[in-house]
């Protein structure tokens, strides 16, 4: 009978890091940042408080790592939805629809849209957003402009305008009594705005 291979120190560190992120993500989603105690996280992860501080420095550092994981998941969903489309325009609209749809999920709502700006501040939150879904949006807007498919508006300004509008729409959808109906209305409104950009 063969013994399972021992994990290296680097593998152990990575496993601990991922376990803490996974457990924290669930707790931050259900309880929110303010109501999540580090003691509960380390107890469930089976590590010491010192280990958590070693990996993340603070509760805010742990939250930032969780936020990055959520944003990476959102970006993957957007990329996947866009990749299934043939035209640049359909890639834009599918990506926007995917963002709004994923924003109705509890983890995205609580961690990305509600707690992140309050916990980390707008500057850090916007920088993280720009590196994930914001970057994807900027790329497709830039391509559409290069191909003459949208009006020749400044790319950076237009990207921020669309990103801000979608974040606000996502928050609105999350706070309505009927998110499914609100999501449908949000997509109709967003597509009307996007259509106005066409040349």
C-alpha cells in the first residue's frame, strides 16, 4: 500500500490560503464583513489566528483576497459568455448581460457590490474592478470603436460610464423584491443605452 505523497511547504501554504479564502467567502456572503469573526474562520479552517495573519496580514487583507477571487470568477463568466458570440457587438451585450446575471448571486452582491467599497474604500475597489471585468469591458469597447461599430467616443470615459451604470443596475436589481423581473428590466434598459452607441 503506497503512502500519499507529502505536501511541500509551498503546497501546504497554498492549501491553507485557499481553505481560508473558501471559508471566508462563505461567511462574508452569509454574514457580511462586519458580522464575521476571525475566530469562526480559523476554527472552521483548523488553523491558528497567527496563521491567518501570516497569510493575509489582517481581516481586511483576507477580505481583499476573497474579493479578488469573486472578481476573477465574475470576469471568467463574462469572458465565457462573450466567447460564445460571433460578432463584437454580441460579445459586448452578452458580457454585459453575464455581469448583471452574476451580480444577482449572493456572493457577488454582498462581497463585490456592498461590502467591498465600504471595507476597502472606493479607490481600492475601483482599481480591483478595473483589473478584472473593467479591463474586459475596456477591451471590447476599444475594439468596437476601432472597427467603427460605435460612435468615436473616448474609450476610457465610455468604459467608466458603462461600468458605473452596470454596477448601479446590479445594486438596484439586488435590492428589489423581485430580482428576476428587475434583471429583465435592467437588460432592456441597458440594451437601449448600448444601441444608442451604434454608428
